[in-house]
């Protein structure tokens, strides 16, 4: 079971290979896996869903599916994947700082 633990919106930086591509508006929801019944968190089971401002006319279609990073307004950096050309983002794996190995 996944539990919503954070919602955030603001202006951040979209990055590829450590290089800032541009500033983007974002909205994210972060979920934590929890044990059904007890509600205890499951370490390492996180999911991030949301969207960024993405203009397929200006932004490279090559970014879809690439291992990107989003630096939030508060300085945290989340590993994300752009899903399609409408700006939807998704991340799942080793916590909010997600490694890029899986």
C-alpha cells in the first residue's frame, strides 16, 4: 500500500547528467510504501508522480524516458523520468533521492 507523504509545487531546475537544462514549474506528489494494517513504512519503497512545464515544441523529445533530475525549490534533487510529451513525470525505487541503476 502506498501512502501520500508530501505534495509540493514550485519552480525548479530540470537537469540531465548534472547539467541544468532549464527552469520548470513543477507539481509533485511523493508516496511512501507502508505495511498494510500496521502502517509502518517500508524502507526504500517510494514513488514520485507529478508534472513539469514541458513544451514539446521547445523541449527535446529525446528527454522522454531519459534519466533526469529535478532540483526542487528547497534544494532537494529528485531522480525523475519524463513520461510522454505532456510533462508527466514519474519515479519509483530507492527513495526520494533514487539511484539511476534501476
